[in-house]
C-alpha cells in the first residue's frame, strides 16, 4: 500500500468529525451494517442494479441477498430452490407510523409470499380446471411466517418537520429531544416513492430474471421485499378519535395494484415487510425457517411444479398435501 499524497487532504474548515456525522446521516452506514449482518447466511450484492419497470431507467437497490437451498433429484426432476431478500435501508430519528389494516385481520394476504421460477399450475377436479400460482399450490399462506407473522397494515407514513421538502428528514439524525409534536406532520408520499416503488420495481425485475426455464430442472425462488429501518416504528390501532400507538419491530404493509390488460384490469397485491434494524437477525431466522418449509414442499410436489398440472378433489378447498401429479403429453 502506497502512502497518501500530500494534496489528498481536506480544506480548512472541514473536520473529519463533521464529515463523519454527515456520513452517518446519509444512510450508507446502515446499508453496510445490513450487508454485514446478512453476509453470514447469504451471498450479498450491494447496489444491486435493475431497470425501473415504468421508465426503464437504471436503478439500484441497497442490498440483494441470495441463498441457495439444498437441491434434490425427485423422479428425474432436479429441484434447485433458493431464497432471496430484496432490501432497502432507511434511517431517521423521527418515527414511522403503520396503520393496522381492517381487511387483513381475518383473511390471508393475497399473492403472498412470492415464488418465482415456476409456471402457473392447472389443477383439475372432475371436468373443472383452475389455474393457481406456486404459492397457493405449496400452501405457503397458511404457514406462521405468512399467517401469524407481524401486524398487517394498509398504510404507513413518516414524521417530518413542517415546511420542509420531501426527504429532508427521512435520513436525518437531528436531535429530537426538543422537537414538539406540533412542529411535525405525517407524510406518506416520500416514503411511498423511496420505499414501495423501488421494491415493487425490483420484484418486477425478479419475476423476469427468474422466469420458468424449460428442462429437467425447476428453480423455485422464494422472494421477500424488505425495508430495514433504523428508526422508531409505531403501530397505530383503533379509531381516529382515539388511536392507540405501540412500538413494534416488524410490520407487513400490503398495497393493491391494478394494471390495464386490454379490455380489463389485472389485480395484484404487494406485501413488503418493514423490520427494525435491531430485529433483523430474528427476522432472518423466521424467514429461513419458512424457506426450509418452502424447500420441502417444492420437493414433495416436484412433478406438479415441473409439468404444471395436478389433480385435486375440490377446487374450492385446495390442500397442498392432497394435490396429485397429472402428466399430460
């Protein structure tokens, strides 16, 4: 290593300590900390590139975490599953607010979790046929990670100082001991644009990148979009007249999306997990336990997933253990 040249120096007035504080406010140290935490169990890519699904502009995600699960050969079909976390990282001394959903308190989140790399599966019962996705075929929505995980929310926002532009305090580590609630307001626009939209675009790219492949092998990919927050996280319950606020380290935000398909609209649901930085290790443990269930079920239904056909007794009450393979020529 060669010595630092004399001209590579700071100008007067720029102290290292002040610059260190600026770096801490930027959010990059959090990205590094998250990458270091995940590197123990995943292959990590920082600043993972993907095309924006609307503009096709090149964008980057903070962290892409990939884990190859143990593969197995079943009846001539190689099952090579993997698990992926797509992560955005945000930090703030001001809190994020998550509003518990009414609709999802008594029913599962649709289209959750996402499994890529598997074509839709046609199930038959007598003379009736129904197309389902791999998630439903594997019965993943009934597993604790999906059904008994965190509180499900339909909306979220962050606190910001009144009169400041979008993003001005999203990553700020400014002192809050003198902040009065009357000087703050809730904003959802910046949080939506800087978290939801990038993760949705990254998921869209994942669907294209890990599409079904013809051949004697299947490569199902369990994928979860995650926002890691180094910020206070508050769950809001109850009516607007008397809200109840509780600190929580993990929530799931669900949004519905409609896209025009010629003469009709398709409906998709996007679920993103928000995890506090200090709870990330526990979240990863939960996710990897869920990935083990995903792997074992993908192996059990290898023939169904490979050929895209299966048979059941009741299309209105599909139980993954009762799906039988049907090979069509």
